[in-house]
C-alpha cells in the first residue's frame, strides 16, 4: 500500500510543469532551496528555470528584483547579475572616466548620482552608468535658485533636491531662519509632492556663521544635523518633507552624526562627558523619532531610545570626531523609470562608524562596521528604554578595523550596502581595500573554494590590543570578504575613495589636479 505522503508526492509530480513553476515563483529563496531537497524533479525544475534561479542568485548577492523592462528576460537578468558579481569579485571595471571637480565646494553622491556645484551657484548632476544594470550616463545642470546655496542633499529615486539657504543676520533685510527649499533634481523647480510653498523653515536661536549641515533623506523623511562651530549647540531635526511637519527636534553638542536605521528609527553617534574620567565617551543611540516629541528637547530627555555602549577608553585617548555613515536609506529603491533589473536589497546594509582620537598628539582612527541586523536583533522585542553593554552587541555583531590611513571626514561616501572601501599603504604601494560584509555571498564563496586570486575570507575573530585607546583588548568577529585594488599613485595626501552600487570613485583634490576618476563595474 502506498502511504498518504507518497500519494501526495506523486500527485505533485503529476502536475503540469507550468503550474509547478508558477507555484515556485511565489516562494522566497530559503523556501526554494528547501524544495530542491524534496526530489530530483523539483531540484531539476528549479535548477533549470531561469526565473527561479534568479530568485536564488539575487538572495545570495544581497540584491532585490527591480522594475525591469517588460521585454527583459529572466535569463538575461540572471546573466547580467552573475557578470556584475564576477566583475566586483575580481575588481575588473569595464569603463573608466575622469571628470573635473568644480569650484563651488559642495558635492553629493547618492543613489548613483554625483552632484556638485560651481562658483556661480548652479548644480551639475551626473548619473553614473552601469554596464550590467543597463543604466545610461546622463548629465544636466540646474540653476536660478535666487539665493546662495549653503548646502544641498539629493534623492534621485524621488527626483528630490533639498537646497539649504542659511539665515541672514546682518543684511538690510535680516532673516533668522534656516530655509530648506524642496525642488526637483530634473528641473530645479518646486517638487510636486512638497507643501505650498515648497520650503521648510526652522528658526536659528543663535548666530553662527560657520555652522555646517548634514542632510539625510529617507523616503518621506528629511533629517538635518546642524553642526555648531562658534556658538549654540548642535541640533538634529527630522521632518516629513511632503507635509512639512516636524517629527522630532533634539539639542545637544553630544550629537556628532546620525543615519536613518529604519523608517521609524535613526541611530546617532554621541560623545558625552564620561563619569569615569574628565573626557568624552562615545556611544550610539537608536531613537524612535516617530513617537518622540517634536518639541525641542535635550538628548538626555529622550524617551523612546536604545543605547549601545562602547568599550571603556583609556585616559590617553581623546575622541575628537565621531562619524556614522550608511548608504542608501532604509527603504531606498532606484527610480522606477530607469527599469533596472535589480538593486541592493534593503536589508543588506552596513553602518561604518568611525572615531578619530588624539593620542599623545597623534591622530588615530578606529572604524566599526555594524550590519543592520545587529541593531535590529537588539531592539526588536526590547523594552522602550534599554542600554546594551559592549558585550551584548559588539564582539559577535561587529568588526573593528584599524587603518594607518583614516577615512576621510570630507569625502564620506565610502560605504554602500554591504561594501566598505578604504585606502591602504604597504611598504611601497598604495591600494584600495574593498570589504564586503554580505554574509550570504561569503558563505557561498567558502562553499565553492578557499581563498583564491587575492580574495581573503576573514572568518576568525580579530583582537585589537591597542593599549593607548581601550582599557582592554577588543575582540570582534563579524565575517567579511576582502579584495585589494592596487593604485598607481605616488602619494595619497589629497586622495579619497568613494563607493556607489556600480562604481568606485577615486578623488584627487590637489589644487593643480582636481578630478574624479570613475571606475564603472
């Protein structure tokens, strides 16, 4: 007698192939891999169906399917994805271009678009190409803003340009408010989703001519960090830019940097006065800005927050700068009109958190790489206020990197998705180290082969025993892959490295040789 399970198995095998493929198409990668183990029929069907293999390969590569062109076949998308991953694995770019750095002093790299302004006040946008994702290069300029541009931020997916106009205290017609003009990148005109008028204003409480801005955009949220230089305190404000509604407003010089974590949370880099010694102490704070008060209040008054502590510092280490970076935003996806076949998965993001220390009059830096999953595993299911000690989150969920060449505090777009890039110098040569913290790709690479062709698989924990910075040896163990690209340079005194989804950009900011060298993969 045939068992019920066997009868059901035979019934499944008797189904038309088209129906099985249709059914499998609704499954995610882990479910497809489980189905491959059921029987030879399922294994062969999944292995030889391009659309199902595409689902598996996207998952392994840390990518999501995009709104590709209707005529694009899954087999072609699968081939493009494999060639893209191979090009990055081997660091073999398909195109190189050099463009000048304009003289305006402002720049931005986000969502595959490099933007910079010129002295008269115009902004030039350059959409970077992609060979494997069929993105064509484009360049255009917008101007006529009617006011000086103090800073700007962009989001190509929403055609959003945020132009910062500084307060005017000494003009004949003074205006003591910041103004953030919501325009389109394509024309420079008012953004159609912005309020009317398309400007968000915020009062400046104390005159600070040297104040600088950090502009971050995530979906409908606009975050601005006001970095005070002369008077007053740092401030962080977040708006829903489509309505102009202020969602949270914090005050405190301890706020040194921030990044969006989810569409409800931000993570802030704080330097607070230590209770153990007379210096500053680093920590991270995750804030639920959707439920926090939108009245201006101090950091120590926040309610809906989680704190992530750093290891104890020695008195010889004086933190002077604390920067947190992660691109793109939590729910970012490319402009649907581009019809890209795939893009970085929203879950495949890592945060690069760098601290610059002054140690015996020498500048030292430590960079901590933290995946989104580490933060989420801590805060999900926790109470509304909790402190995580370093031992709770750091040793297993992060990787600490020490470099003789610290990351740039000006050219800060050195991370995209799970990739982090850094300059390195050995005895005779300069190079770019490309780290990849995509755990699925690492697991697959280790299953196929051991370290080959210059690729390093860092699986074992590393121990940082720098006694001049931390009180105790620091062990971190987040695995990563590493490949190195040699650079033909005599000096890197004015060189920085940037990263986007399809490009590495080498910045040369020497006075007599200012250019971007764009490598396209």
